[in-house]
C-alpha cells in the first residue's frame, strides 16, 4: 500500500508511478501510428467499437478531406487506425484506453459514480458545442471526459478499506474544493499535472487557468461538467432549473430545444455506460421522461455498412495485410452490419481437438471470449459436426434442447440467441465465427442471419486471396 501524500507534488509523483501504470506507455505508443503492431491495432479497434459515438468520430475523421486525400471511403475502425496519425485520434484512443483501464481494475461503486459523471459531462459538453456550431467537438468531448482524471486516479490508487478512501467515501460527492482538506491539494491540480505530463487534452489547461473568452469552446466543457455534477447531486430536473439559462445563453437555442437535447444526451449517456458495463444512477426525474438503468438491447441492421466493409476488405486483401487485421474487420462487419451484441472468431488447435477464441468485439462485461474454449469432441460434438465438418451456418437454438453441446455452450457464454459459422481457408476449416444478442437479448432475426452468412461466405473468398 503506497504512503498517502499530503501535497500536489507528492501526489503527482505517486500517481505517475502507480496510478493506471499502463496508460502512460499506451500514450507513448499512440504517439506513432506507424509503430502499431497488429495486435495493438486490433485491441485499440475493439476498445473504440465499444462506444458508437467514438466509433463515429474516428470514422468521420478518417474520411475527412484533410486525411483521406485519395477520396477512398474508409468504413472500418481498423482501417482508420492504420490511416490516422493525428493528435485528435491519439486523444480519442487515449480516453478509450483510460476508461477501459479503470474498468479492467474492477471499478468500485464510488469509481463507477465518478465514471458516470465524467461520461455524462463529456456527452453534454459535446451536445452544447454542437448546438453552438463548434467544429472541434472531439477535443471538447475528450477534455470533458478527462476533467475528472485527477479524482479518478486518486480513487484508483488506494483500496476501499484505506483510511483515505473512507474519508473520501464519507464526503462524496466532494464539491467546492473540499478535497484539499482531505488530500492536501485540489483534484483539478492533479488533473492538470497529469494531462501536461502525458501531453493530452490541452483545453483542460485553458479552462482551469480561467483565461478564455465567454464564447470560447472551453465554455462547453465547463457547462458540461457543472451540469453533470449538479445532476448527480439533485437530479436532472434540478440541474435543468439551475443551468438552463446559462446553457440557453451560450448555445443561442430556445429553452425547449436545449431541454430536448439535454434529455437526448442523458439517454445517450445511459446507453453508452450500459454497453461499458456500468450501471448509471442519473436521476431522470423530468415529468414524462423515464429511462431504465439497463436499456433493452435493440437490433439495428446496417446493410450499407455490410457492403461498404466488404468493399473495403476487398481492397485490403490486395495489399497483403496481416490475417489478424482481416479477421478483425470481418468481425466489425458482422457486428455493425448485423447489429449483434457480441461477435468473435475462434481457431482450431493444431491437432484440431480444441477451439478457442482469437479475436472478439463485445461489451466490457462480456464473457464470450474469456470462456470460449472447448474440446471439440467432448464439449461441443454437435457443433463440431454441423459447423466444422458439414460447414453449416446454424442457429444455436437448433441444437438439441437437453444435449451436452447446448449445456456446455450456455455454461461458457450464457447466451441462447446466437449463430455459428465455419471459418474456411483454402477449402479447409480452421475455426468458426460466433455472434450473439447478449444473455437476455432477443432472438436472432432473419436479417441478422443473412448478414452473418454474408460475412462467413466472404471470409472464405477474402482469406483465399490473402494466401
């Protein structure tokens, strides 16, 4: 257990050494896109794909005139990462990695409360910026998200039973700079110090210095943070009553328009957090407006994305790209084009007796890849026969109801509504594709099955060209 610091310098020295230790290394790696290994690129793509808003931002940036000089549409995050080497993508990816790191550590209830506030602030700040017509919304989003970096880092450094943690828990949410009485400095000082050390989110420095114009984009960050903090304390209705005038004045929109946008941003926050496995306790007490803690999973088929990704894959294989990148892009096509909750590709062992997950795209709390490791003959003989031997795409619901295969699959993945299909290279089955709608998700639709079959079929053609 590290010794508790009592001033800003001591805290920054400790946090740079012990708080989220892999984050600083990831930032350095992100500084040079050319240095990405295939495995790092795939992991980064999976992290970005967890949040549709960040996915959209990355794709939009990759297709901008500034970066896409050849006017060749970029449709996948994996391809975007290969193309972009700009500071904006670095900041987007850095924030994803930061949040993912906190979640991997096993976020406490207090940490989750703070993550909820940070995401809510970021999404509201971006919405305020959009209403005002600001163009640099990605930087505003990232800066608002990282404004709580100092507080998050302090919470992650000490265990729940520590005396400092107990004091923080008793005082939470800490407002008005009262944290200085507990830790010897302000959270904002730590945020600024870490951001400057890692050279990210320069808008935070501008905001905390107070040296910005009334109509500056920095105001979006300040308003987003203030609104989310108030919402955490007294609910959405109270936050609207307190901040509506200032937000209306800043955005130039009517109170009705601002209220609608704030509600949409709050709903978006709930959905994004749910996908990341965080329960949101935003108090949505506006009359006639209710949102459940866990949004129901909704299937969204995107046939345009299906065709675009296949077209891009056709170009990728001509460049003799690493097979792992192609597999990652195939998964992205299945997930985005078919609207699945989780997707993965698994490979057979050299002796063809076992099959284990290689790549996946799933929510932060997903367990498909972690548990997807089967003995083909003992655990899943029915699937082995139908998928690997007969090369069929099957619905998991078609398996024998009380059979050993279904029992093993349900035990490992927890999801009934799923599809399985063969991964074929040079007329040889080397593994399988798997996609599901979540543990409590809806039945696989006909359109989902068609999208899945399309990419399973295309995988054989594309990988044959790659070889």
